[in-house]
């Protein structure tokens, strides 16, 4: 018969599952708070006493952790608490939607981490108090292989209330509950460490999950620091109730997304908010996250203002606070979210696309997991989770997909919520701003962002139509832009109406129907205006007589002679004349190219050739504008789009450059009623080409006068009117809109000037429209939104 053997449990096992395993004091205290929560206590009081009595050893200092939970009987202490690694919480079912915070049976050894001595005081149902003293040093005997953990005697005594209250430093012992008195502390606790503990406790509590069952409060008490706390803001005080309100406060003004996946219901719900308003909501089939059930992701985007507000509320910078925290059954799992812990790979991902991706510095948030099936398993040290399939699916699939939706909105919708450079530097140095008293100033206006969000809402929502159960977006987005971008809104409505009827939320259907009516009303008004235009054409045809042809080609200036003259130092007048000639020759080239286009139009297979000539015309136009720039020191060509004061540029260009080149035969009058900078990103070269094309169009229409008026229609909407007294719309043109089409012309031109002009305006997200005047003339209306 074979001899049998057994494992021995040496006393040093206590270190392996105690102070050596849980290597962070803050985590140890949180583990004990979890035990109080699991004991159904409504409150846990954490008291630090006599911190200054022994600044070097801390032997007289004490930590007292008091709860008013169910307490423990003698049977509970003997067969459960003293039974290493045993935990009945694994077998117990959740109650009223809440979960047990601990389930490994090692939380009790957090006491060993904090101090060398423990006095456990507990009672149940008003019975006598049980007292169990433990001196952890009794288990720390090195070199005795035969000293087993079972050989260390532990006594449990019944004591009266007065003695128990005296040991705990309280006036009256609770009817039910447990008090842990930890002494001979292993660490020195000063004010800075206690403030750090308070912030850790704030982060470890998730009110969204934790308080589903009932209220649970953590109160920190350090009598020696009460005087220093007096008059301080909450985040700079040690004493008092621990509160986690950071995320609730952010909800009001931050841009954030929240998504919840439920395996039981088989759906993924997602909502995105901006400035306190719901932008869109989707409900999709859960086809990609089979291992996840009852998991939520909440991500907040922090622009420069929100980061400053964050500092104001918490007393620390957002980057020091952390990024994306993970909560399992109501309690945080460290170190996820701590500064420098890029557990989701956000900063590595950012380096792969700096203009497309958000980094850990740009966002804060949390992941909430409710799990009673051990799909997510904490490691025994309480620092991190095991790499279970569910955990990998959460990180690499569900979280990233949610983040991508927020990134699309921030990058494509908000254009990063860009703050002017001067203010950005000021905000970085700020100690924090007040929510209500700080105006937020951005490079782009709210109207411009709203316009872009509205017209791209379907791409921002994203998702696979085959997975979509239903979706909704805020109809007010479209109501804000239908007046200025009615055609784009109409196209968007057609796209939405192509969706399955049951995918549209009821409120969205009603909102879209209202917008359809508004568009229909506007269309009727447009038809009435077109009827007036038709009448105008008849009047114009009767009044029109002889139309002069634009001057053709003139003799080319002898470039060689000018070049030889330029060897000598030219005076300013000669230089200007030289650039005049370049501009004049450019006009000749343009006329030749226009004739070539007319000759090719209608010929088979001529379209590619016409397009090449059109590109040559655009390049020729740039040569002309550069020549104009070169004669004026304060105008420099620029292909790069940069912030430009549009009214000021148009006024200076017309008065200082165009009048000497394209507008030499025009009486140009400029009225600028815009008294503040109206800046948008634009290429100065393209702006010059735009103005020249509009001016040239008036010249070709035999105009003698051009009135340019600039005005603001609302704070962020600029209108620039180019109104001439020329011959107006030709009767050969059936629809005024057609003059912006490639090749449509009734003059000697190429029919490309207005085509180019509109393309340039549309590249600035603006609108250019033609409005015939009575009895003659034409108005070109340029509209831009910042």
C-alpha cells in the first residue's frame, strides 16, 4: 500500500496571500470597504488616529474601519473568516440587481498589509460582541519548516459593549456590524497620502452600478486634520464623505458617447451627446460581442475648455486624474486608467493617425461590468484582470468600436472643436475655469459645426444597416440648416427614407415629416420667384439691342525688349506695367483657349480634351493672379488654406489690385458693414480667382458699375453681394442655375469662370447664387458660414 502525503501550510503562507500579495495600501483599504458593502452595510467609516504620535514607526497610529452590516457569528469567524481562500460569495446570488464586490477570500489579509496587529470586533442580532485579536508577527517566523499556520493559536472572546466601544474609540457599539482596529501600522500616513487615498476611493466607487441595491457611503475621518480642512474646497479636504461626481458633472457640457451591450437581450444601445443635447441614438443587433453581457462603455471627449473645467472641479489636471477606468460590479479594478497606464493602447494607436484618433490625453471615461459568471476574473493581487476571452473582446472589439463613433463625430463633425491658438495657450496655463462664467470661443462657430453635423449625420452614426434595429437623431439639426442648404437636406431625407420603415424611431419620423413640409414650402416660394425671372427675361429681350463683342486679341507685347530693359533697375511704374502686360497676355491665352473649347463642343469624344483645356485655363488664371500679387507688397500668394478675414481681404483686393487689372473699366464701389474679423480657413489665391471671375463676369456683361456690399446675417453668417448694371441674363439661358455649369456662356468667354467660382465657394462650404435684376443687371450672392 502506497504511503500518502499532504501539503503543509507553513505560517509564511500568510505573507504570500497577505502583505506580499496586496502591495498597495489604497487597494488594501478598498478591499476592506468591499467587505463592508458585501455585509449589506449602508456606510463604512474609515478613521485614522494618532498619526503624529510616532512619525517614524507609526506604532501608536491606528486605522479603524467600521461598518453597520450583518456582522459575524462565532461560526462565521471560525469556519469562514479563518478559512483561508474560502469565500461563500461565489455561491451567493446577486440581490436586487447588485453583485458581491469580492469573491476571492483574500480581502481579509488586507489587514496584514496595513498593520502588524488586528483587533476584530463584531456581533450579530444584538448578541454580545466577539473580539478576535491577531498579531501577524506570530506568523512571520523565518526558518521553522515545521511551524504550520494551524499551530498558531487564535482566541475569540465575548466582551461587553463598553469594552468593545472603548477599543474601537467610539461611544456606542452598533447593534449589528464589524469594526476592524488595525494598529502598529506598516506605513506612515501624512496629509498628502490621505488626500491620495481619498482620490483613490473616489475612483474606486461607481455610483451607476454600486447603488442599485441601496445607498452606500464611505466616510473618511482624520480628527488631527480637521483644522487644516477648515475653509478648503472639497477636493482639498481629507475629512468627510467620499463622493464620485466627476462624470456626472461632465455630462452637462462635454461631448460624450455611451454604449451598452446585452447578450440576454441581444442588442447594443448607443447614444452620443454634445453640449448637453442628445445627437443620435442607435439600437443594433449584438452579432460581434457574444462573450459580453451587461457591459457599458462611457467616453468623454475633453477639448481645451473641458480640461480647464475639469481642473476647476477636481483640483487636478485631467491627464493626472487618468483616462478610461474599469469597474467590476461597482468597484474599480486598478491600475486601469491610471496616468501612464495605456492598457487600451490609445497612445500607440494615436501615433498611427494623429489627425484621426483620440489619445488618452483627449478622453476620460469608464467601463462598467456587471458579472456574476466569472467571465471577468481579477488577479489575486487585485491589480488587473486575467486575459479571459471576454476581457479581450471588451478591449479589442466593443470599446474600440464605441471609440470610433466618438472619433468620427469629434474629427468630422466638430473638426476637433478647435480653439484659437492664443486662447489655447491661456487655457493650458489656467488653474481651472468656472462652468457658468467663461465664454467658449472656437475657430468655427456653432452654426458651421451644426451644418456639417447635420449634412453628414448618417455617416457619423455609422454601423451596418443589416444590423440596425432602429436609429434616431435630433431633427433640430436639419431645421437649423434647411434654409441655406435645402438641396443637401433633401438628398439626406431621400437617403433616410430608403431605410426600412421599422428602423426609424417614431419621434424621428415626425421630425422629418415637419422638415419635408418646410422644404415643400420653400420650393413653392422658389417656383414663384422663377416665374418672376421668366417675366424678367421677356422684358430684357425687348430692351436688348446690339451686344458688343469683347475685344479680341491685341498685339503681344515684345517680351524680349522688356526683359532687356529689366536688366537695368526698373522703377515701380515699369514693374506695374510689366505685370499689367502679363495679365493682358493671360487674357489673350484665355480667349484662345475659350475658342478652342467652343470649337470642340459637340464633337465626338471631345470631353477629355475639354477637361484638359479647362485645367489649363485654371492654371492660366493663377498666373494672372500671381502677376497681380507681385505688384503689391502687402499681398502674397498663398495656396495653403489659412484663417483669413474674408470681408477685409475682399475689400482690399478690389480697391488695391482688381481695379488695376480685371476691373479697369468698372466703377467699383465697396460697402463693408462688417465691423469685426470674420475669419474662416481659405486659400488667398483661390479667393483672388473667385473675385476676378465675378468681376470679369460683370465686365463681359457690359457693366459700367459694380456695387459690392458685405454684411452679417446673424453673428456667423456672412453675405457678400456683387451687383452690376450689365445686360443681365441672356434669353438664350433657360435656367439661371445653368450659368454655373461647365461651358455655358453667351459671350466670347469659355463658360468656365462661374463654374470655377462656384467650385471654389463650395470648397469653403459656402454657397454662390445668381439673382437676375430688373430691368437689367445681375447680382452674385456669396454666402459663407464660420
